[in-house]
C-alpha cells in the first residue's frame, strides 16, 4: 500500500508507478519512430546523413564538371559502323555548363552508368538531408508553432510527407528513364 502521492506518481513525473498503465486505443498515436533512439544517437545519425548527403552533392558536382555533363541529360545511342557492326555510344550532355544549348561528349559505358546512377542518388540523399534537418529542428518548430492554425507537429508531418513524395517521385522517374535508356524503350 503506497504511503504518499509520490509513490503513485507515474514515470512522467519521475516517480515509480505501481498502478498499471492505462490502455491506449489502437488508433492513438505512438511515439515517432525517431524518438525510439536516444536523442544523442538520433542527432549523431542526422548529422551523419547530412554530411553524407553534402558529400554526395559535391561528388556529383565534381563528376559533372569532369565529364562535362551527366548521363541523364545525355543519351545512349546505337550507331552502325561502316563495316555494318552496331555499336553503343554513351553520351553525356552538360546543359548550360559550356553554352546555352549544352555540349555533348562521348564517354565509356562505365562512366555513363556511374553518372546515371549517381544522378538517381541525388534526390534520395537530398530528401534524406531535408528530413534529417527537419528531425533536428523538430523541437523548435513544435515550440514556435504552438497555438496557431497549424500545429508544429502537423507542419512537420505535412512537410515531411511532401519531401518523401517529391524525392521518391523524382527517384522513380529517373530510374524508369534509366531503365528505358538501357532497354531501348521509348
């Protein structure tokens, strides 16, 4: 039998609860998945994702500059040589890098494939960076948007969903275009 109110306080108040926790309805919101990690580990993970995303953007920019463009803006052509043999030609195009119309350059298959796959990875890593920044800023957003028309939590959900949909959609479109280029589909 508890002696004081302190003995019956629940864990939110720092005390030990002897009573069973109230059951929550199935539709009630649970903790956000990122809240399952300790805050220090979560923040370290978010910072690592941001750093990797920035590194990916830097590598993409350097690759674009070295190749003179990227495979997504270029194309894969099959030409017939004078001897009658067919040959695949891998072309990268750099829009507005060298001129208004862009400049095409033939590269080997490995460089073209790398460039295209790297182009596909950019929306994914950009989205991951934005979500990570949103997770890091979440306490400030929630605190700032209290009492308004849109709560901070609702804003985070809507903004996060938009980021996931946009970056996921861009990735799917780039992937489909890549597959079509490789298979010769139009």
